[in-house]
C-alpha cells in the first residue's frame, strides 16, 4: 500500500515538473516588468502603534505558497510565533495562541464573530482557506478594543475582495484555480468572477469545490475521512459621495462526508459515520470617512450560524442537529487630534471609541425533537487613546462589559465589569522600539457545548459560577536594520516576554454515567455525581513564555527564523491548563525556519522547517518531539503572465507525528490525532 502511494506521489511530482518545463518552452513571447515572485511575506505591519507593529502577526495568502495551497489552517497560521493549530481534519481544526484554544479567543470572519462550541472542537472554526486573502493574529490580548471573550487574543480572517483582484483599468475579470494533493487524493477547483461595472461599484462571486479521500499518516495508517465540500462567497460594494462606502457579503462553507464519531480519534474502533458541518455568514458594512480628522466611522452588522448534522445510523443511535448562531453589531470611530488643535496638549492623539453588542444562541435536536437551547448576550463600550509624544507613545484604554450569561450554565446571571489597559513604547534608536503593555482580562461564562444542551434533570446550573478574570503583560523590543549587505536589504528583529494570569478558569464536566468518569453532584455542584455542567477551577493559572523572530529580505531572497515557548502552571498543583483535546494545553517549544529564493522573475523556490521539542503533560506522559520539512516551487512564465503553477512536497521525509495541540495519547494510537504523511501538492491558477 505504501509503495503504491509513493509511486502515485512520484507520478504527480513528475507531471508537475513536466508541466513547468512545457510552459517554459511553449512560447518565446515575453512580458515586460513582470514582478518578482515572492514565496513568503510574513511581516509585522510597521506603523506608529505598538499594538499594530509588534504584537500582531499577518499572513497574506497570495504571498506565502503554503497558504496559497492550504487546505487546513495549520498550513499557514503556525508561521506566526506563538500560534499553533490542532486537529488534523478541517472539521475539528482548532487554533491555539500561547496554549489557549479558540474557546478563549475572539475569532472573526470579515468582522463576524464565530462564537460557541458545537461538539468538543468539531465545527468551531469552519472556513476553507481558499476563500481567504489575509489572516491577522493578535498574539495575546493587548488592547481593550478586542472586546469580550478574547482572553488569549484574536484571529481575524478576511475574505478576498474584487479590489484585490482587479488590475489597473480593468472592468471585469476572472480567476480559475485547480489544486491536487496526492496523500488523500484531494481535488480543489474554484472560480472567481469580479468586476467594477461603475467607478463606485465592485462585485465578486466565488464558487469552490473540494473533494477529499482518506489519507495516511507517516506510518501508513488510514486517517478516516471521505468528504466533499462546497464554498460560496458573494460580495458587493458601493461608494457614495466620496465619504460613504457600503458593503455586503455572504459566505458559506459546507462539508459533508464520513468522519469518525469524534474526529479527534481517527483510529477508534467505532466505524466512521456520515456527518455534515456548515457555516453561513452574512455581513453588512458601512464606512463614513469625510475630510475631517475627527471622524472615521466603521459600522459592521453580522449574523453567522454553524451547524453539525448527523444521521440516525451513527454509533450513538440517534440523529442530531446542533447549531450555534451569533448576531451582532459593532460601531467604531477613530479621531486623530493634533497638538495644534487643542492648546496645552502635547503631541498627537489617536482616539478609538467603540460599542459592540452580540447575542449567541445554541440549539440541539435529537431525532427531530428539540432537546435544549440557551443564549447569552454581551454589550461592550471602550475607549483607547494612542498618545504620541515625540519618541514616546502611551496607550491607555478602558472597557465596560455587560454580560448576560446562559440560563443552563449559570442561571442567566448578569455580570457588569470594567477593565483597563496601558501600553507604552519608546524609540531608543532609529527604527528601534522597546515596549511594554498590561491588559486586564474578563470573560463571562460561555454557552455549553450545543450537543449537550438539555432541559432535563442532568444539568447542574451553577448560580455561583464566576467570570474568568486576570491580566496579560508583555515587554519586548523590535528593530529594523537596513542596508546591511546590499542597498535594498532589511533585517527585522523582535523579542517578547509575556505573562498571563487567569483566575476562576471555567471547565465543563460531563455526566458521571460511565465507569471511571466523574460528574457533578446535581444538588451541591461538588465533583462526583450524575450531572454535567460548568465549574470554576480551584487553581489560578499562570502562562509564561517568550517569542523571538528574525526576518531578513533582499530583492530576491528571504529568510525567516522564529522561536516560541509558552508554559502554563496552576497555583496549587503546578499542572498546566487542562484542555478538552488532551491532558495539557501546552504545545511545546517551537522552532521554525522559512527560506525563499527567486533566481529569476519567473521562478520562486521555498523551504520550511518546523521542529517542536518534546513535552511532558500532567499525567507524566511525554509528547515526543517532531521535525517536519516542506519544499515548494512556483512558476509564472513570461509567456503567460496570467498563469502561475505551483508544486510542493509537504512532510518531505514522511514523519509520523501528532501536533502537541492535537489530541495525543502516547500509550494509545487510537486516541491520537496523527498528522498526514508525505503529501505532494500541485496547483494551477489562471487569472484574466
């Protein structure tokens, strides 16, 4: 079986190379001023705000080949120091920032919050990377503007716009994309049509289809997934009177197939079952930006709904429909105030004021009968002032939250809370900043997992449940050095040390209806009983770590190096923060190297190496280290300036491993979510 798979992979690789060589020899025509090929652009945005330039990471999909060929969020998000992605299937992928998973992160798609949990981590982050143009990560919570439910930071996904694809002077265009992955016979085909029928109007329509068969890990074991997915994206924008812009969008991701009952356990003895995971997101945006430095208003209204459907033939013996819907709105204004406007005030101010309100609802039906539902709402008002005084920037902020908790989690209790933040940076030398920040944290009780919603007697409503609180603090330095070896090179260096404290950490406990499983006492809420529900940990948790990054670029060469480490520890036992996906939330010391080289305007070469050190979890089990290498090449022939061909070999040496951010049991392979083995990907893009 492995020999056949390897032969197929070599065949795909030879076909890809042959296609590149054929394209190079097909025509002698040339295209003037063809831009250089760039395989990776992993940069930190350089502007005056400390929060924007060293405490956020951005990945631009078209500029980073592993992202342009991605089928899973780990294919590109992990290049940001401090970020890892667990779950090897797209139906159970989960983002971790400094060890905290997406239940403690603010995750948005085009500004729309993705809230709630369906079934463990299944369906939490449902999006196909082919829809995306950019992903921004706030590594840690360093600003009151992030809002509620962002203990560990935020991830903001942005889908592609017509303006990103239209060439200068172009009124209408199209983009066709096809890709193939050898390990799981994955086939992706997509088409995008976009245009600007008038100077103030832009339109975009996208449709993509991805078919996937069961792949294999490095040891040749089947990963048990056979699925088809469809993706739709519709966007429209209108500019009015130079001051206003109105935009609307709809995106849908639907994946239907046969998966393990719990995708975290790809090798369990239960047979895989038919399941469907989907997400629908609607957004409406308005921007008002007159020629007035005091007014720059952005308004975002949205609704997003995620859903899991399972047939009645599953191992649980019933059909269920679990849904989470989030409806919300956010209004934010940015005012720039110069010292010449207000007498007696030194320097300049960038005032950010905003208000956000959202409601999240969960529903669960079993055998077409509604078994339970719940909801929670939150309203936030915040103010942040980025005050620049020559080389010093001070950024104080304050936010008020009013959170109405779920009825079947904490009795619908209302929490009123005020948090503050303060950041500072100082330019100690040209293009060199030292910075520090302190942000208070608040998170009200979340919805319970939708699949466990029940109005029956097995729910313990914890009226004494406390909100998660704490703080995140950071110190660091960032610098950019230019003209080191050539006239156009640059070296960006950054180093951060952080510490986060979380009090009243909230945990969910299942019913004690199985041998060896502890539940919650239905009357007292003590550990040990037949009920399920939320409770606060007796421990306060502390997360400490460092993140180091270096990026060197010239006109045709780039190199990125990074190291990240995060460790959590409880105040009483010293154990790390517990995780629903395993016994430990710590993901190990991570080292990454990215190289890219463009020997000509037509060809780009790249290599990525990731090494993760071993780590011992709460049970004394050691998660083994792993070392994964990827190589890739893209080719944009001069003869055909609208065509780009890409070939990549991912997990080059067929490593057998499981990410430390996935479920891993060193004594039971059936309880381990192994990553895919060697995978050869080819893709072709034609834009006209």
